[in-house]
C-alpha cells in the first residue's frame, strides 16, 4: 500500500470578516493558493511539475451558496490555470471540510488510485449571500432573506429544537457544564493571540502563507485577526455574546474569516520527482458523530477512535492542533482527554487568533502541525476539530 505525503502547501493570509479579502470573489480566492503552487513548481518555478499530472483537486467548502457554488474545486482549478483535463470535487463536512478533503486525497493515494492530488479548502464568509427560500404558496405576502454566513439556516421543522441551538450557545452550555470560568476562556484566547503573533514575528509562516494583493491594490501579508496588543482587561471588557452574563464572548470565539489553502498530496516517488522534502505523512484519520447540541465536545470521540487505530496513547502524541472554534471547545476537549499534555496543544496559536474560514480551517491546522513537527525534529501529531451539527474529525500526521 502506498503512503500519502504532503509535498508542499500554500495558503492566503486569513482576512477578517468584511476586511482586506472581502473584495475578492470566493472562486478567485480558492484559485490563489493553487496558482501559488503552480508558480513554485511549474514552468515559472522549478519546472518539475507538469500540471496535467495532477489527477484531481479536492476542496472543502462549507457554504456553497454564493460565488463558490457549482463545485468551487473545479472552478479553482480552471481559474488557476490547470488544464481542463484536471477534474475537481468539493466536499462538505462543515468546518471539517478541508480536513475531509485531505482525508479523501490520502485514501485515494493509499488505495493506489492516484499518485498526485491537490487538497485544500476555501471560505469567503464576507461574501456569503443572503438567500430567499422558495415560497410555500403562490403570491406570498412577504419574503424574508436569510444570511448564509454562519450557523443554522432554513431549519427543517422536524429537527428537535435542542439540536438546532446556535453553536455559540452550545459552546456556552459546555463551558457552564464543565464550570469553565470567563477568565479561563479569556486566558485561552489571550494565549492564542500571543502565540500567533510570536509565530509570525519569528517567521514560522514563511514559505506557507504568501502575500495577496487585493482588488484595491493593498497587500495582505499577515492574518488580519491576530491581535498582539490584546490583554485580559480588553478581553474582559467585552460583553457576553449568547446569554446575559454568560462566559462566551466574541473575544473567546473564533472570528469569521476569509481564506484559502491548497496542498500537493502525493507519494514518495512524486516527492522525488518534484525535488521536495515532504512536510509530513498523512498517517490516519477518524470521524465520529454526537448529538448536535454537544458539538463542542465532538472531537473527543474522534480523537479516541484515531488513537485506537494508531495503537497510541494521548501522552505519546508530540504535538496537537485542536481547532479553536471557541475557547470552550479546546478547554472542553482537554477536560475529557486528561492524557493530552496541555503544553503540546496549539503551541503557535489557533483559530481564536488566526481566524476561522470554515473550509480552510482544518487544513490550516493539519499543515501547521506538519511544519511545527518538522521544525522540532519530527514526531507524531494529531489535528482535530469539533464540527457543527455534532461531528468530530481527527487526522494524524508523522513528520
């Protein structure tokens, strides 16, 4: 059985909601990291990559309702300049979508169905459209538009009401059940911002994130939501977001973001052909489900399932990336997995600082995990996310 490796990857800096990248169409945004990989390895770069040899483009995307409709992976491939003979497929596991794209790419390689693929994800949350549901009767008196930026929309009335609570309320319920304090959540957010800012200052994102020129001529070089000047006082001044006096605020929740990521995934032979040292091996994956209102802890069974498949214990994992949808998610997962060494989790910050462009969020943590492990001399890493509507996804990498 072949082994699947990340050969190279590129991502845009993540723009804040209605920020620097909000003027970029989502399908154009999706094409940017793919075009960057072609620039590095195609005729304009090393010349070792024949674009026609890419066998498929797999992208994760959560919304699918705006400019990314009609299979954004295929649109990205065409807009980036890949030959029309290269197909594309878009997958949706909500904020685990880009991770699912990596999983499916790795499976295809391990099954000897492919040797070289692109996998990644995109989300342009600033450009998510409003939709008007089709009327139930002719000549309605009024029509209401619904935002598609985030959360539940057009809810099926057959769904139990407990399942369809907003994600922030679900995260807050978890925080209250676990007796997590506002200070603990804010401290988690502060740590994320400080670590992310330090990582940028140290050049740890060089060679991965690339600058993007926006339609107005500005250049975005760093993730726009990282706030190196925040502190506990500023975070503490923010009001509760989901209930009166509740511990969850916009400060300890991941910001809505715009961004895209693409990775070349292939065999060892393809790495030799491209003349690159693999970032890491995609060594395993697991997905699980829970009741939707308990989404904040849905990464826990996925991690346990993954570790069982690897024959490993939590304390043996060298680095962890747990997606910071909310601070309550990270702290809740740690409460339920006491074998995880906290000092090994999100060592260079997480989505609370970098931002959360849903389809691109999980591949960002997987690729950061590969890079950070390699920088430290190798080891085993686990990236995991708690996903809306009660799903968990976890991936293992070895570097």
